[in-house]
C-alpha cells in the first residue's frame, strides 16, 4: 500500500515539474524566440511586458486554446507565427500565457 502511495506522489511531482518546464519554455518564446517578440505588443505582468498594441493578457485572461489558435493562425493585426515557431514552441507559449495571465 505504501509503495502505491509513494509511486502516485512521485508521478504527480514529475507531472508538476514537466508543467513548470513548459511554463519556462513558453516564457522564453514570449520574451525572446518569437519575432517580433510577444512582449512588444502584449502586456503580461509575469513577463514584465507593457505592450499596448495587442490585448492586455492580465485583463483578457485567455485560455490555452485561445492563445494557441491566435499564435497558430494570426488574428486581427497579429501575424500567424506557424511558419516561424514550431508547434512545440506554440504549445509552450500558449501554456505560459494562459497560466501567467490567470495568476
């Protein structure tokens, strides 16, 4: 019984570590890897960005799916980043923005 509990706790901890890595990867995409940088246009407290061209994510609090769709296809004046970012980068930045904005 104890072994099962320990294994469950370890599995949960490894999931949390993976989520933190995805968050960190997404922050790097938001700040550095996307060209132009997401921080130029969007405000997000966690990133220290104050962009005023696009929506303020602190107010909007988008879901991961909303961010993914916007980055993957563009919306309004925002360009489509699917040609310049990998699907892994888009997933990471989508995760980061949705989690950081909901804090």
